[in-house]
C-alpha cells in the first residue's frame, strides 16, 4: 500500500482501537434485539465472544485488538445486510456508529485487500461454533438471562481494556505488523482446512 493509504489506514485503526469498548455496545444491543434475524444476532454474539475472550500467546494488544476492531465492523455490516425487516429501526438507533463503521471499513478494505478481507468475513461459520463460559453462541441469543450474562461481560471488557487514545500516541507507525499478523492467522487456517 502507498504512504497515503497507509496513513489513512493507521488513523482509522487508531480511532477504531480507542473506541472498541464503546463500539462493542452496538453488537451487544444486536444480540438482545428480538426483531433482528436470528442468524445476525448469532453473528453479533460470536463477534462479542471473539472480542472479549482471553487469547493465548504473547501478542501485541494493538495487533490483537486491531483484528477485533475489524471483525466488529464486519459484523456490523452483516447485521445491516441480513438483519431482516427491522434492520432499519436498528440502523436508526445507531446511525452515527453504522455510518462511521462503513467509512472505516472502506478504508480498511482498500488497505488490506479483498483476499484478506474475504477470509476475515468468511470466518462467521467457525466463530458461531465457539463457546463462552461453557455456553454455545446460540444460547446467548435464545436465552435472555444468558444473553444478559454476555451483555454484562461485554460491559466489563471496557473497564479492563488496555488501550486508550493516550496509550496509542506514537505507537501505530506501520500497517505491516497487522497485515503480517492477519496473514499468519489466515495461513494457519488454510493448514487446518487442508489437513485430514
């Protein structure tokens, strides 16, 4: 990517990282909205679980949460595209957020390229098979009480989130580390698929 494209991408990434705990609330609301299609509510729940779950390994928080910020925006787009008849009302509730997500996603897609973004957006089937607190993703949608447990954990995530605008100052200088991180994960996924 050229220097202007990289600069735009890094600016978007910095904003997305700083706002991740606040943006997560849009997905938490989608999980609990009975008027949205069940499938997109599961995608929202899967994205929440992906974002708030602890991960193994010693990975830079900017890389880990950078991936999460992208997945959140992809989930938001899925909600708008496949949410059903009530999507318009949901979109209106979070109009500023969805408008920002769409603009940010366009910059991210130009920077990362269609193949990498296609892989990221193609992970929903696998992510919907995940479990959190020994519960399947569908349970967070189907059982209101269990859904509230996820909602509460999503809000707690924000209190422990290690990134702020101040901590980001001067940290994001190149896009390549995030690209390399995502490419490595994609390569690992390809190996899983080709192995018997």
